[in-house]
C-alpha cells in the first residue's frame, strides 16, 4: 500500500446493459479520486452477467486485498442515491444479461443464507451524503437482477472467504444524457454521483458503528 495510505476501498461498477450505451455506475467511479485523505481508491469494471460478475469481483478482491468493497449499479427510475440494506439468495431476471442469460427463480448459492445484510454503515452513509446536499436514502430491495446477484455474491464471499472485509452495494440514478427521450424520468448529474460515492467510501472507512436513524423503503 502507498505511503500514508491506511485503508483501501475497492469500488466496482457495471458495464452498460439493457440497451443503454453508458452506465453511470462505472462512469462515476472512473471520475473518483485515486486517494482521499488516508484512503486509497481502486476501481474495477464488472460485467453485467450472472455468475461472471461474482467471479470478476472475487478476482478483484483477491488481487487488491481491500478493507472495504462498495459495488455500484444503475437503478433507472430512482430519484436518489440508494444505499442497499439487504441482498436475497434469488435470481429472477426481468431481462437477459449481457451474455443472454436470464435465470428465473434460481438460487444463487445453494449453501448460502436466504439473505445477507450489508456490513457498511448504511444510515451513516445516507446522512453524510444528504448533509452534502445530495438526495440519498436506504433501500430495502436491490431487486432480483445482476445488481442483487452481485451484492449477494459479495456478502457471501465476505462470510465464506474474506471475513475481514466490509462490503455493500449502492444504486445510482440515470444521468441526464440517458433521459433525453424518457419523459418524467428522474436523473442526477455524474459529478453529484461521483461526489456521493467518494463520501460513501470515506464514511465506510471512518464509521465503526452505524447511526440509528429513521429511514428505509422498498426502493
């Protein structure tokens, strides 16, 4: 690890999917600083593909040995930064992934729990982002597509292989250029998303015990 760097955060974002030519998740991650205070930020792009996404994440964790892993995905239609609380052991693809896979009602890991909860300080992350003037909330559903698949895979890997790592998932809205022809669809600037992710990384490293705050919705 670099001199003066005391923690490392691995940030991952998906490639474009569902007919989009851009994915704000990884575009925002690419704009993040490489270090913030005493935190090193390392970045990885993840394929929007069932199974392969988890395999790619596992390799990145093995190579980088981070203290914290934050996976990021696009949730078009959401208004704010949504910090996910829970991932469920179920794939139920509403559309095909980028390699044509569409598992329906399939278990992700047969020896995994029904659900895993994020080990990030999710309420503290929401509080820190909103204090910066950016909308954020806790989400109680990461869906059943590749985002939930990867979040579940991350937390499964933490339980079974990387017990010293904290990890979780954040969903981001569309960016403006994605909604030019989508009337009444919410969006957020790429700079605001990037700033939010930097705040999330710092908060994840600095907060040991999460705040008890009211907040949380299905989305």
